[in-house]
C-alpha cells in the first residue's frame, strides 16, 4: 500500500477559556493555545503520513482529510460523527480547512468546510478538493509537476524535427 502524504491548514480559532479547553480535551480534539487563543489542531499547517501516528493530531487530521471528496485517501475514514457537534460548539457554525494530499504521481488539494445549517441543525462537510490541472498537474510519464516536466517539450522537439 502506497504512502499518502498530507498537509492540513485549519483556519479555526476562538478566544481562550478554561471551559473550552476542558471540553476539547474530554472529546480528544487536538488544539494549540497561543496568544490567548485556542487553535483547532495548530496555529500553522501540519503534515501527516498515512499509517503514521507520531503526533497527537495525526489520526484526527487524517480523518478530516478523509471527510473530503478527494480522490486520495489517508485510510482512516471520515471524522467520527460525535466529534462534529463538539467542533461546531467550540469553533462556530462554519469551520474551514485547506488540505493537500499526495500519493505517488497523484495529488489533490482544496478547501474543506464543516458547516451547520442554521435552519435544520444538520452538520455537513462541504468539499472543494480537486486534482490539479495545467502546470500543477503531475506528468504521467515522469512524475514531476507539469511546469517542471520536459516530456511535453521533448515531444514537441521531435515533431519539429520531422
């Protein structure tokens, strides 16, 4: 099974309070405290690798990424349903993440939102994660991103020689 590498930016924070810290701890939700704020997961981007649990946030981040509709999975499945109301309760009705996933010559990245519908109370994931196109896409021949790839240039040179 190939290794999947991922990075996650969490754009979610709230003002520090001891009650929120205790609530997050009681539900095993990873966070960082910095400048009188509680940041969901971390103040900065974090990296994870499939089947590696070397950080307290590793599994949680893998599950957030797997909650998206990305064509690449870290293999943990979506974040547990019982954690969603905890996140909404502490961080508000609209949480935002940016995820980037890579496996061999495949990659995908984009925005992931956890949103509570004010009218129905339903909590759902909304995902805008896609495989790159154009210069950011991965060349199927050499595995480099297209802007670094010489394969297309080599083919064009061969056509010019004919």
